[in-house]
């Protein structure tokens, strides 16, 4: 949990991120083969479609334009179709995507005061319509996000930019109003609120009327990522195909089909019947059912738990006098059995957290923090010492 003396105290439990607490996978052509049961002579399961990934999440996107999206599925689909300044490897370390290198103080791309950032773009990036991606696209994305007429989900980070210099079409020189530590995560980042958007397509919609909010682009985007948009059959599926001019080389998969399944029971059924190859963002509540499916060799499935960056938390309204009392906040922290919640409700899909940073982020996480493990005796002692007396009805009242 965070510092309970602060203005925003939280009781935290890490939960889920891009593929939630787990994903279920079967063998897909050109992907890692899972198991050997039922494999054909070519090493493929008989139900897979060579070069095609069919996957589902229990969600139905409302838009494919990330800044306007409020659900995780929009961002997940964007990671196929768009490029970002940086992505992250399996150890949660940033790696260049559209950038040629990670901007740091050490390589001179971040000024000593942190107020000037240089984002150096690769020279071979193309949009799916063949147009080149340039610095102007980064600057335009910033302008879209800070336009008050655009119904973007957040302006975090972008509102702290003073200006962007695009004198060199391959170098964005970003001048910040103030120091902004998570620039890599938020500014054109895969964990932020916008990938790099195409100026040459969307500029006419970035107006004072809010045309960006209803642009046809929002349901048929043109990106610069490894897969390009083909079609969206509302309530059914979204189809993407490999982009052969992708700047990091063409993907091995030929096609990705996202099946829209707001009902998780349907998703689990289609896993079992092999109508889909992968399910992501399943609920931790259903982990036993997924595990049971994977335990049957005849299903050819693997259940995988993935460590994630999200956390469940309780936020205190510090305007209320009761929560301004530090001992009350500490007592609540000591009085909640987080291990029991994790084990009984989400079947072990998580662990108690004492910070808003995941252990997976080794460069951001520190174990040297105050911990508040379940200790009801200490919780009672704190409340007793603070004058919260137990009445005949069992409810504590201050100085009661």
C-alpha cells in the first residue's frame, strides 16, 4: 500500500494488464507450438488456420481510435495496427519502436533539467497508405490530444508540452513546460493515451467543431504498425492483415482476426471448440474453469498467468474529516486481509502490493517501503488509542 500519510492513500493489489491475469493459447502457425497432443505431421493442430491468429477478449470496442477509447480492448487492438515511440520487452524494459534509440540524459537526448527531449525517428516508417511517418505526425498527435473539443480520455503528459520543433523531419525536439518523469510511458507510448497518429489523414478533423470525435477514421484506422485494418463487422469481428512494408520487417502471421465476445462463457466455449486460438483478459474469477480446460490434453490448450502492472486499490476522500486521521487510514490498511481476497475471490491471480509500481518494473520498483500486512490486533489498538470506542452495537464512535 502507499504512504497512508499522503493525500491519496490506497490499499493495493496487483491485478491485470494487457492480457489480464492470464491468457489461454493453442498452437498457431508461425507461433510457438504448445504441446504435442493431436498435432499433424507438420507440427500443427488440425484446427488451426496456417498463418492466422483468431483471438478474443470479453469486450466490445466502441472505437478504434485510441485517444477516444475508454476500454483496454481499443489499446490492445491498436498495438497491432499502430507504432509507438517505444514498446516494452518481456522484462518491462523500454525498447525503441518508431524511435531509433531510447532518449536518455546519458545519450544527450534528454537535457539535464529534463525539459527538452529529442525523439529521433527511424527513417523507413510508412503509414499503411504508403505515406512516410515524420516528426509532424508526432506534433499533430500532441495537438489532437490537447484540443479541448476532442473527447480524449486524458491529456496526461501532453498538456505539459510547451512546443515541438520539427525542423528536422526525423527529430522531434520536445520542449516541456515542467519536468514530466513518465515521458517514455505516456508520450506516444504503448502504455499512454495515444499512438502516433497520421497528420495527413486526420488534420482536417482536428477543428473547433469536434469533428475528430465522429471521423470515419475512428472505425477504419490507417496506422503504421505490423498489421493493417481490413474490416470491422460490428458485434462480430475485426480483421487485420500483415503489413509487408512494416519498418521492422513483415510479421510472420498473415492475418489476425479479433472475435468480439462480451460474454466470457462464450469465449470459453469457443476455446474448447477451437473456434478461437487465444483468449485474453479473462476474469480471475474464472481461472479455475480455464485451468480445467487446459488440464484436458484433448483440448490442446495452455493456461498462462501473466504478471501485470495494474492494481486494485481503495482511495480515501481526504476532504472527509474521518479520513484525515492517519490512524484511521492505517487501521483500515491493517484490517483488510488482502491474501484472503486474492485466494478466495480471484483464485490466486494476484499478490498483495505495497506500491503502485509492479515488481516487474525492476527499474521503478523498490522493496524498501513501509508495509502494512494484515494485523487486526494492531488495527484495533490504533483505533483504541485514537479514541474510537466500541459501542453496544459493535460500531466504533469517536470519543463515544
